[in-house]
C-alpha cells in the first residue's frame, strides 16, 4: 500500500468524504437549533473527601460527569430518528458541504458512545431527555445501514482511501467490544450483517501509517470475534507495524511527531485491544503492548501539574481530558509499585480543569478549543461532535469498581515530599528526546520536544508544536500579525511578515541543559543554537545566533490572560539589568534580557489567548547580524501573584561570560554553581 507524503502530513484531507482543500471561511452551515434549556455548570455532588481529599471525586462522580456530558448531547435528541448533530462553531471546522453532513452525524453518534457504553453496562435502562439511551443507539446503528435514512453511510468504494468514516467505525468497534450485550447482541441478524459489510469495507482497506491503523485493527478484531470472515493477514500486518512506532519510556511516535495524543491514543488502543481480543488470540503481541504500557506509571504522571492540570500541546487539543485515559486503564491489570491514588488524583483533576470552567460548554456541548472556543487550536478535520473523543476518558469506567484505581486514597505523589519548593525537577526521556520539567514552586509541569513540522502540515506546522516549551500553567498563545509572540522566536521575512521557528533538531541533554538547533523554514541562513536551563522559578535561555544574513528577530515569554479586568505592569532594576513584570492576579511573569537584546516591551494582545480574549506578553527584539555567533541570553521567570520579587528571584545569575570562539559560554549562579554551555 502506497501512502503519499501529503496524506501522511495532512490529516485534514481525510476528515470527510470530500477533500479538505476548502476555503477556511465556511460557506455552509447546518443551522442546528440549540436547546432552550442550558446545562448548569458541573458540580461534584456530595464529594467524598475521605477517599478523594483533593477532588472529592470517586467512581460515582466519574459516572455523574459522563451522564452530565451525555445529557448535553441528548438535549438535541427528542425522538429516536434525531441525529447527534450540534451547532457548527464558526471558523475552520467542518462540515463545509452537504456531503460532509453524514460523517458529521456519524462522529456525534460514535463518539458519545464512549460515555454511553460504560454507563449502559451498569444501567441498561438509562433514560436522558425522555429517550431510552440503549434504544436510541441500537436504532441509530440500524440507520447507518438503511439507504433510506439521512444517517446512511455508504460502504467504502473499491478504490476508496482512508477517511473519517474509518476513524468513527474504529471508535464504534471499541464501544461494541465494551458493551456487546447492549449494543450488538440485541440487533437483528440482518442489521448485524449489514453493519459488518459496511464497517469491514473500511477496516479491510488502506489507512494512515500511524495510530489510525488501530481503527482497522479494532474493526477487523471485533467482527472476527463475532464469527465473520475478515482479512487476518492485513490485521496482523497492521499489528506488527504498530509495534514499530514504540520509542521507549511509554512513548509511541505518531509519524511524524510526538504529542499528548501519540502517548495516550497508542497506549489506550493497545491496552483495550489486548483486553478484549489480543490476549486470547495474539498473546505475544499483547505481551509486548503490555510491556510498552508499563513505563507510563513512572513517566506520564509528571506531564501533569500538581492539581492534575494538563498541558495544552499538540494537535487535537479539543479532546482535552481524553489524555488521562491511560491512568484508569492501569487498573485493568494492576502492577505493583503503581501509586493509584496519585493516578486518580491527576485524572480527576484534569476532568475538573475543564468541567468546572464556565467557558467549556456552549449550547450544552463542549466548544472546539481548550476552555472556550479557540479557532487557532482547531483542526480542519474537526466538527462540533469531534469534541466527544474526549469521552474516551470515561472508558476508564470499564475498569471494575474494586480496582485499586478506584479504591486507593487520593494523594499528590512526589509533589508532597520529593518535589521540594525551591527546586526544579527534570525528567529526560531518551527514547523520544523529550524533557519533562516540574516546578514545585507553582505546581506546574512543562515539556520540551524537538519538533520539526513544516508549515505545509496544517495540523502540526503551527503553535500546537512550534513553541520552545509548553507549560500547564500557561497555555500557548497564538502568534499575532505584528510579531507578537509567546514562547517562541519569530523572524521578519522579506514580505514583512513574521515567521516562527518550526524546525528543531535535538542535540543532547547534558549537565541539566537541553540543547536543540533550529533554523527558519523559509531561509536556512537563519540559524540558532538553543540551550534551555530550567530554574526553580523559570527558564534561562542561552541561545547563540548562527545566521549568515541580517534579520529582525523577536522572542516572547509565556503570556498571561486578563482574568481580573486588568494586568498590572511594572519594571525593576536588578543587577544593572531591567526586568519587565506582568501580573494577572494569579501569576506574575518577569523577563530580564541579559545579553544581545536591544528592546523589551510588554504588549497587550487580543484574540490570541485560549483562556481570555485579552492578554499580555513580554517580548524582546533585536537585529541579528550575519556571521556573528552572539549570545542572546534571557531570563524568563514566574511566580504566583501576591508576593514581591526578591532580587535573588529576579537575578539568579551572578556572572555570564560571552560566547567563546569555540562556541561555548559559562554562567555562574548566585548559589555558587556554574554551567558551561557547549553547543558543539
């Protein structure tokens, strides 16, 4: 099977039956009417502070959360024929043509099943908005293969390629495996046979060589388990190829990159497939998948903040807390040494990060965004129902109630003692060359990765991947048209636009320094050696200009959303340098230029931040001169609001020696320690 480079790089082209070479501005709307009654903000009812002292959430509350979100979806269903179709969000999402509407409805149907299936297993008579939930899904499954129904899905054409229908049928197969007694067994044989024919037409076919293979694998596995003839040779080929994506420390490479999604998606699919089919039929592959799952307990939790907050990073951000599903799945076959109380504290905390945010729902449905609607983070392959991929977190409810994931007392793991205030904790993961950092002073997690995705990849060649680092306390901000930038470099191009860095090459992690090289995608004469040193209260950047032609450059700190009506600004003189400081009432950010930079300014930005419409960011700027390996040194610092910066906090550096001819620099800190930066 030959897959083109464009297909590999552009998932948007697979999002629906029609191609995605469409205008960004939608010329088509489904005009779905929102329900008259608005859901109240989610609240943990009768929290159990004994078992869950931090979140109050137990398994029962997870079920409450699943019913809450499913109830929002069912507020659009008044009779069995009503589709799971929701108001289109303005912006780049689909549908953009009438031909895409059946796939839009299919997404809403199949993805809400990730909540419905676990609930129906324990409450088969579940009723929402006056509709028996089990009856609804069985009826809708029959409509998928009814040519007279608006919900009808055409089987894949003989020469048809991968499509969003494959994705949804793969997800449907997960739900069928999870609750066959509810969703499959009661169906008439004719409906079963028709579903098998349609779904296998997609499963027994081409795919995208990444996590998508699991959609084929689940379809083929489910129907094989039900006695249908399937292409076992293809299934085995895809299974073997999935194993080749593993890179160690629990990480799978999603061809062409790493992100939250490549971690949780590969691991969740492998875990569930092994549980429902693999151990019985492919024990060696299931054993390898289990071995690849094992490192998660020692690595993955560190990528979440102390309160469970997840980092806004990578594509498919609108799936939000789906990222926590590996934690409850650890409870399927508990391993010794797993701190299940910490795993559940993280998972429940991430659920509440969104469920308790007043911007999360609009018209009873989660927005396409991070908290509220945020089009810069939306992929063109998403429709409004796509958000319910996040409901995969509730597949954790398939884990038995007596599992230690549910019965262990919540705790904060190493945040209690090991991660001490006044320190910084780095965890380098050599397989994917990722650096995970935890900051005990503010309880935040941060991640650095050597991503290299061109602008032509619309899903990855943007802020989802090109930031210098991503932090759970400071969600990434989109670039502005006038060079406004947060946690990245931007360079002025000949057409007077600002282009961010996208192409990073990992060099090494040595003596607490994370090294990458970077170059501008459109001009390889613009180059940098990057060196990140993490500090208890921030980051010291020691970056070396290697450019061979002049170029205007800007660098940004993280941004702060305007939460209280104003963001306070101030300046401080410290050690001969000037620090600019911003404070939004929750956090303070400070930037201190140490060398190379000629201007520092605090910018007010609008429509760029995922948390609030208005935000502020501190930028520095300069003119890179050619053939001068000048050192551009920058302190990017933070602390919680309510405290005054000490001189030691604002200036942890005692001495900085400029770049030497052999390409090194030396920094000495106030505590007497020093580091020599060797760029190689």
